């Protein structure tokens, strides 16, 4: 019997079959990318799409209607995973991007390849193809957003199953400084009139209106790490959000698609200044994160930052919900849930891991964080 708040060693497909139908509230997982990474057996799968499909079928069975899967994939193989989940019955709602800007290049130097040949013709080709390679520097990973279809409508589904939405408020992009919460030009905050921060009183009409959500911007489908966020700010320079004006067309020209046109509102115009990264969640990572401040040696090659996984878990997991990771790796998922609970959330986790070496590391990290969070 699978118990809550534990990591299990074994084949995740067989472990999935032990879970009850319609029992899981969310799944946040980092699937193998099937790229043969560092020659690892767990990243070499003969039929990747079928591998994903078999697991998607079981995930579809065990997840509650409306439950959301957030699953990392590789840029070269991600489409196979997405097709597998769609074929299993999931609705593909979106795709997030984890942009980290520090990938390890694997490009083949074509000119050097020709230089290894002794024939004079090849020497000329080496000169001609100087500066050419075969691959881009990896700097992002897609995250599939797949949802088990809801019953009837969102309110009905959430009342019945307790799941189905996205936790916008707890995942808002916070302001860097209190001054970033300032009200846009043209409006004056009137505290004496009993207005809350984020409201303004129109002097011409005398009406009080909500200006913007003072807890931060709504989460986007792009996530940066600190390094890539800083690079973005250097490229964008300092920009202003502009003067607050309701119902202004966001796009010039005509469009037949109302969704693409969009309208400004007093909630999405902040009137603040800063680099472009302020529009996105930027993960702060620590070198001590993976090794628990030097308490263990974590040799897993693809460890995600704990803050990133925490953000994804709270985005799609309801209070007291069960978040599943069928590829636990070195235990970042379990650690993230334990830390979130210390911060006041109330989540449960289940983790599956097939690689014994990774499982042992995950259990060590889990044990350390259980002690630190009690």
C-alpha cells in the first residue's frame, strides 16, 4: 500500500498501478528526456513515446478530474511526451518555459572535423566551414501543462473534487521593493478616505476603483533563473509600465481574435519601472541547495532548484492536496513540499524513483528536511 509523504524505490509504472483511481491532486515531475544523458540508463529508452503513454494512461486513471500535470521535457523529445499525454486523454492547456541561460553546449565543430583529414581538399573545406557547428547552446526546457478534463464546469468540478484551478495569488511575481507598488501617474492614493493600497479615487467621478493587485503580477508561462533574468534586464534596459488607462487596445491595427487583441485594465497596468525580468518569476538558486549545506554529496546530474519546484507545486496543488512525482530523482520534489509546509502550506507528497543511487540520495535529503522542518 502506498502511503503519503514517502519516496518509493521501484518501477514507476508498477507503483502507479498501486494508487487508487481519482486520488491524486497534482503531478510535478522531471521525466527522462531520452537523450542518453551522460550514458545514464534511465535516460535511454527504446520507444520514448510509448514509455510516456503507458505512464500517462495510469496518471489519467489516478488523478482527479481537473488535476494538472507539470512535467519537464527536453526540446528534442518533448513533443513525443505531449502527444502521449494527449492520446491518453489529457488536455494540453499550455507550455511553460524554464529559462536558465547556462546550458552545456554539445555542438560539433565542423571545421575541426575537416581538419582531421589530411587531403588538401578537406583543408579547404575546413577553412570554408570555419565557425559552423551542429547545435545551439541549450538554455531552456519546456514544461508541459496537461489537465485531466473537468466535469461540467470549473465550479462544479472544484466543489466535487477539490481541484481544477491554478493558484494565481500565491504564485504572483512579487515586487522587488515597496516602491514598486506605487500607483500609476494620474491617480492619487487617498488613505484618509479609507481606501486600500491598490485603489484610487477618480476625482472627476468620485468613484473608487481597484487599481492593481498589490500582491504582484499574475504568473506567466515563462520562468527565469537569476542569471538569465539579469541578462534579460541588460538587454531590455529600464522600462516603464506606463500610465494606467482602462480599456485601451493592447495592439495597434485590426484583429479578428478578441483574445489576441486584449484590453488594458487597472489591474494589469502598474505604472512602475524596471528591467523586463520584473514581469516574470525569477528563481533564486543556491549552490548549497543540492548538497543540503554540505551534509550530503548529491551527484545526480540534473537537479532542479528547490525554489523552482516549490513554485510549480503551489501553482497547481490545492490545500491538503497530494502532489505526485513519478521521477523523484534526488528528492527535490519531497524537499520542496516539506519546505512549503514549513512556510504555512499544507501539502502531501508521494515520490517514485527507479535508480537506487538516486533513491538513496533522495531519502537522505528527505530525512534532513524532515528534521529541519519540524
